[in-house]
C-alpha cells in the first residue's frame, strides 16, 4: 500500500488539478515535437516533479512509467570512488547530483556523457533525444554548474535537460539563460482543499470542509504536506470529524521548543544546547533556510515593536549568508547568538526602566 | 632479520684525533649489523668521479660533515658541561667500584643530540674499550646473546694494543620486538642485572610525546627495582650550536673539497634555529646549504635572523622569557625550511589549542606597531605572539576542517554573550569568504 501522495499523483497533463493553463502550455510545447532545456522552479510541494513526469508521459507514452533504480559508480580524477543512485526508464534518467556533495561535478559530466552518447533506439517511432532530469540544481556547487553549462551545449542533439529546483537564485545566470524557465507556484488554500476532497472521495471517505481547510492552512501551501497530514488524520481516526486535531510534524514542534530555549536564557551554555538541537534538525534533513525561518517566526513573537526590525534585519543578513556560504551551522549559530545579544540587551533595558 | 651478521669493524680512521689515536684504535667495536644498516654507508660511495687538480682539496666529498666533524674530545661537545660531567662521573664511579651488581644507566634526550659520540668520548678518556649494539631488526635472542657475550668476553685486541679489562656496554637501539613485548626485555635486563659484570648504558630518544619508548621499555617500577639511573639531556642551545657550525664552516671553506664563502652569521643562526636542537640535522643542513652559495638564503634569512635576535634581547622579564621559550620550539621552523629544517608540523589539537588559548604580548613591547583608526578602536587587541596563519599551515589541515574543529570547541571559552556574538560573526564571515576555496578541497582530499 503506497502513501496517498504517491497513489493519487496525477499521471498526465490533463489530469492535473491546478495551474491548468500552464499544463495546457506544456502540452502544446510537447506537441511541437521538440523542446528546449527546461528549468522548473517553485516551492516544495507545488507539483514540480509531478508536472515533469506528466510531461514525459505525454512525450514518450506509458513507457516512462517503467522505472528502475540503478547504482552508478564514478571515479574522480583523484581516484576516489563515488556512488550515486539514479531512477531511469528507457527514455529518461533522473538523478540528484548534490547527493554526492562536493564531487557533483564528476557525476554531471560522466552521467550526462554516458546517457547522451547513446542515441535513442527507435528514432522512427520516438523522439530522437533522451531526457536527463537533475533535481536540486540549486544545491550544486559552482564547479558543477559550470560543468553543466558546457555539457548542455555539447550534447544538445541527443539529450534534453530538465532542471528542477526551489529557487533560481542559486543557479548561475549562464544556466538560467540556456533554459526555458517554468515556474510552478504553490497551490492556493482553496486548491489544496479541492485536491484533498478529491482524494478522499476516491478513498470513499467523507472529509469535512472545515477540517480540509485547517489542514490546508497548516500545510503552508505545501500540497505534499497537506496530503500527508490528511492521511495522518485518517490514521488517527477512522472517520474524519470537523474538530479533529491536526498533528504537526514533530520537527516543527522541536523547532518551536528550540526557539523557546533561546528566549528563556541567553548564555554561551544555552547556545551550546541550541547548537546541539540545530545539528539534530540539520541531520534530519530539515533545510537550513526552513530552520531560520521557523526560528524567526517563533522568536519575533517575543519581541517588541522596535526590536522586531532589528531581529528581522539580522535574520535576513544571516539568511543571505546561508545562501552564499557552505556550512549552515555557522550562520544559524551566528543568528542565534546575535538574537540572544539583542534580546538580552532589550530585557536588561526593560528591567532598568522598571526601577 | 635472521641474516644479521656479526661484523668486526674498526672505527673509521678519519675520525681519529691526534692524541687519542692510540686509544681509539684499540677499541674494537663489535657491531651487529643488519643488512639493512649497510645502506647507511652507501652515502659514502661517490656516485660520479671527476678529476680536478686542486691543491690540498679532495676531489669530491666522501662523507657527511656530521661524521667528519664528530666531536673528538670532551671539549668539542656542544652539550652542557654539567651533563657531561654527570655522565663521566657515573662511569668513573662504577668502573672503579667493581660492585657485585652491574649498574645500569639510562640516557634520555629529547632529540638526536649526538649522545653516542659524546658517550664514546667520555669513555675514551678512561681508556676503556666498549661494545656497541647497533641493530634495529635483530631478534630478541640475538640481543640477549649480545648482552651476555659482550659481558663475558673482552673486546678483541686486533690492533695489538693492550686489552683493558674495564669496559662498558652501550645499547643504542632496541630490536623492534621489544616494543610489542616489553616484558621479555625486562626479563633480559633483570638477568643481566644478576650475571652482568660491567656497567650497561642504554640510550633512549624521547622525541615522541606520550607513549615514549622510554616509558614503555623502562617503566618506573623496573627502574626502581633494578636501580636504574637516569640522566636526561636537553636540546642543544642555539648559541653553542652556532659556535659548532661556525667552526665547521670556517674549516670547510679553507680545506673542503670545493670553495665557498663562509656563510654569514645570520644564515648560521637560522640554520641553528630551524634544526630545533638537532645538531646532526643542523650540520647536514649546513653541508647541503654550502654546496651552493649561501647568498640566496640571505634575503629571507637576514630579516628573520634579526627578528630572532631582537626577540632574544627583549627577553627582559621572566614572564616573557617563558613565553618565548615555549614558542621557540614551534617558531624557528618556516625560517629555513628551504634547507631541510625539521618537520615542525603541529598535531591537530595542539594547533587548536594555540588558537583557543591564544597568547598575546604586552603592547608596550611593540611600540612601533600600527594602531587602528579611532572609529575601529573597539576592535583593538593586544599583539599576537603566534601567527594564526602559521598554525593553520603547520596543522596540515584544510581551512574548512580547521574551522570546523574550532567551531566545535570555541563555545566553552566564552562567558559573555556579547563577546560570543563577535566570534560567531567571524566564523560566519570566514565561511562566506572561503566559498571560492572549495575547489581546492578536492585536491586536498585526495592526498
């Protein structure tokens, strides 16, 4: 039994629930017979991957749904072996090069080369190019992105790239300019409610519209999360009730607790504790920008009006650092330390005013 | 190694001094030479022959200066007089005493100080032949045999000199087996203690910290049990080292195989500094440097030599003295790495400690130091004693690793949140500034 998210994922462009106009555009693009490299971007849970798979199906037929997982081994110039797993069909291959960290350049070059050097088998019935899907392109190192740029031009005749990322800000302009950008915005609350209702109908369940709305609001317009939360509610209770509690992911609670710890006490010792918790979150694959955003939202509620601007400015500064830097923990910690200092000064001033 | 052979060799004739020639020649060294050891001699074999007709100058260098100028008498030694006296006194005492139990002495030093020549000299004065054990690979049974045989028989009087009945057994190296199994070694020593006749001297180098050979092979309880005496040596002082180097350089430029101008004092000083107390290394470095003109070493050497002089002269108060002393071991290094200075790389946690427990000098000692402009005065700090960049370089870690380790450990050093903010800011800055260095990570990793 698969999760609802996977079970009820639309498989063709006309079955998509929202952004239908865009789906129509994509359909026209494919019907034209050829298409340029694509750069699909948008927040997580907006349906980027779903759209890409629909597109491929539109192009190659149901053959793309026969997936297999393969493990590839590459050797770096320095003789280090790196392994990466890919998901592929006869027509496409999907890979997340940032899995191998700093060695992603090798993966980009070698993998695309091997795929692109083999021509499509039946050019009479099929398109004469293959598709390489690269996910999390914004996490690639600069090195890898430049390698990608060269590879893109070199193998244009035999393969098309579909790049998938959350934000184009970390993709170098050279790549952006070589791709057709496709922005997939997050679904609105209403659209999420509609999707949830549809899924529940298929599962022959009755979802109260209030509950659907609450789930949609708690999901931060992340459809994947909304569907998962909905399924979690179903697990708690066989039949939905309107006033049912919607459980939040435990890492969010953990993040809230962390924010409370910061607000309670401001000392190096406490910072050490907080660092431990930050590491905990990072090792559970919570993206650092989500952490800093979550922390800020919690911490800002403790702050006075004039303090808010200062805190938000600090957060913005370190969020930028996060995007530019390499190790998230330095910047997260710097933000926490800075907040502690600001907040402590604010508290001390408050006490001084009292007397 | 099983194919070790017993070799009866006389000491090389070149090292004989005039006075001691007679004395020296009577000592016949009974050496265990493993085949591997022979390669040492190969450096003496000239690879290329070329003929020049120079008066009084040998056509080519046949030996290392460190061998050529091995000290020939007590006064040549660069070690402190007191220590020599101590060793001499001990030997005198025990040779004359003829006590029932053979005394055992342990000579410990931090680095290669050339104890062995020194030791042979102190012996020479006494007219004692001695037996040496030189082996790194021999089995423990061979070692035992050696000890017992050397104990039993006198040295051979091959050269027709009178064979003295007084002798000392000197053990320079230990078979590797003993490092794994120290207890058999202890048994052999105990046995020797029972049946031995003559004084036994071990030489142990204590260059490695922590689990040193000395502590492994000669545990405290064993030392107490067998009444082993200890004499330890400090590193050779730079001043006496410079003296030795100057002497050698002068002599070589006059009589050596090729002409060269005598290196300047600053060059000699920096060689002495960079060798960190290893006199043999210093002499070798000198020989290597003199192969070519030393003029090119001047540019860097002069400046730094001066700096080091200045440092020495500024050792006013006791406090500063201790500081400079502690840093002396690490500092002299980069100066003359070009001619084979010692490996002064820092162990990871030592390097971290150097940053975390950062030492700063009194600003009054550095009056010529540039000051920050007034608007940045809050960033003003006392001058650093160590250069952080040197520390990172010597740790042989990539900057990324080093900052990661620093980051893990720095928090404990703060009590005030405001100070902490600044250091977290710096770490964040460092990460941001080093993004473009990530490329080198690959090549670093591959090593």
